[in-house]
C-alpha cells in the first residue's frame, strides 16, 4: 500500500505541478488580467482556435509616442452588423501629447463633452467630426488628454465592403471609381471604409465586439519607421514641426510621404552604423 500511495502522489505531481496555471478551454475564458504585456485572447468570439491574438488593455496603457509607434503593423478589425469582418494593417499614426500639446484637442487641460474620451482610460476611442462631415478615430493613451490618431491602414480583408462604404459615404467625385490605394490612406477615408462614426466614441478598443486590434503577423524584419511632422496643424506653432507622425517607410498606403524626414532618418541610420565600426 505504501508503494501504491507513492505512485499516486508521483502521478499527481506530474499532472499538476505546484504553482501551475490550468489552461482554460475555448468555452471557459481565463479570469483576471494577463501577467505580461502583450496580446490577449478575446472572450467575445465563438471560437479561439486559429484566431490571431487580440491586443488587450495593457497594450494601450503606454505614453502616446511609444503607443503611436506600437500601432504600426498591428491589424485593425471592424465587424459589421451582418458579420462581415473588415481588416487593415496600421501603417500611419500621429501622437498627441495632452495639455502641453498645442495641436491637441485637450490643449491647456480643458475637458469638453467633445473631447471627454481623451481623458478616459487607455484604449478608449475618441471619434470626432471635422468639417461637419468627416470622422477621425483616435485611441487614448497614458496621460490625461493624450491619444493616438489612426491616419492610414493597408486593406487586408473585406475590400469589396470597404469599396461600397467609401462609394456611399464619400462626398464629391462620386462618379469616379476609387483605386484600392485610396480606400484607407487618410484618417477620414479610414473611418468611411470601416463604417466608423460618432457612435464609436468612448468605446473600449480592448473589449468592444464591433472593433478591435489584433497582433500583426511577424515579418522577416522590422519595417523602417519614419518620424515626421503631423499633417494639417499649421496653427499649432512650434508643435506643428515636431516629429510626432509615424509611418511605415515604403508603404504605398501612407497618406502623406515626407521625403525630407526619410532622408534625415537614413542619414542618422548611416551615421549610427559608421559609429559601430
């Protein structure tokens, strides 16, 4: 009997080592926050098997500049009411730093009904109307009044639906056929192609069932990132010149290419390589 008890104890130790965490089944969501920064499986889908990792709250909980860079390469997903999923890889963003930033809607620390989302927890969507007809989508970051503007994505899936949405929602030039490069190469175009409107304001990108962010596929090497001046903020004085726009160099889906910034980045990279030798 002593040997049998010993064998049973050994078997239990192999089956469930001390301190081990039991793996949840697809029907049993894991409770509590993840232990490390990074992708998090969504509990909102019928099956987790084979799906890319959804990025959770921890991803968004960082300052605006690193968050703007971290967005590049991730996949933005929009699920329409009929179940169609529209997908696009983020290729361009802008960081807005909060009360000190003269180009931010939160400059001076002022809170209004329009910009309240900027002061909510990281990952909150801030969707606002410009020119009385176009929407722009931002995501709040660490720091009161700080956020990241999503400027452009590379369409990956649901292109036919994107074409139809852009054709229906865009103002002017309605008779001209759109090129695919024009579907999402700007903040308002992106919102039209993904059917994002004011109803998405104050939603949580980490938990919403209609729009979320997934970890982008890992490539053979990291893409070169260009830091350039933001677009359309000439009123902001010296802040208009700060390199707070980030985009994937060489991507044809970027809204505005800054050749001078690219040359400066290449010169700095060359100087850094020369120092290593």
